[in-house]
């Protein structure tokens, strides 16, 4: 599998893992209604989800991750 596709899937999975529970929690524990529920969940997930990026280096293409809760940038596989 291409590293760019892999990083896209990691971004998508990381976003969904945070978005779905946030959607449920916002719906149950706030007084928001209508479009505000998914938009609030989207913004929270956008901020909290880890970001993955495929970068070409001298030793080949690698995937790097940056996350709010981890200091610096980490290499993935």
C-alpha cells in the first residue's frame, strides 16, 4: 500500500475515533440542537485528532505523526 494512502487512512481513522464518541457526548450532555451537534463534534475532533503525513526522505518515503498530546513529531514505521 502506498504511504500517502496509508497516511490518509490513518488520518481518517484517527478523526472518526474521536468524532463518533464526541458526537454522542455532545448530543447527550449539551442543550445543542440541529446542525450545532455535528459541527461542534467536528471542531473538537479536528483539534484533538492526530495528524499523519507521508514525506519523501533521503532513505525513502516515511510517515510522520504530530499530535496535541505528544511533544514533537514521531516517525511511524
